[in-house]
C-alpha cells in the first residue's frame, strides 16, 4: 500500500508527497502552479510541474522530524520503526513549526 500525504503551505494545499520503493516523490498540484500567488515551499523545491524524487526523505521534509529524545519517544509511542521517516512524517507533521505541514491523504470509502 502506497502512503501519501497532502502538503500544505500555510493553510493552502500545494502538492502531494508519496512514498516510493526507493524513497519519496513530491509534486506540486496543477491548481497551485496555476495561481498567480503560487510560491515554492522551499528554495530547494522551486515551482515546477515535474515531480521531485529523492532517495529517502527530501531534506526539507526530513528537517520537519523530531530528533534526539523526542524522536525516541515518538517512534516508541507510535510504534514505528526508527527508519520509517515517512510514517513519522505522516503521523507528526500535521502541526509543524513553520509554514509547511503534511496531512495523510484521506481515502474515501
């Protein structure tokens, strides 16, 4: 099962992040790119329609994760493997410090 998340900048959905076999991809939404006020979520992820692929989490997203003792408590509480950065991102980054946040993609049922 592929895990996906919706990426927000402030309160606006701007793209999607998806787990892949080799890491992750991030793609801006076409609707966001079409807006006159569209802006990139990071200097390292400028606006473009092509997806960004990376081995593991892109540094922008990895930087949203807790470190040290908070990382240890988070993986223990959430029962996640220490190398499951994507799972941690989806579980914890709904309310991050800063303008970028990630919510797990809801699957209609």
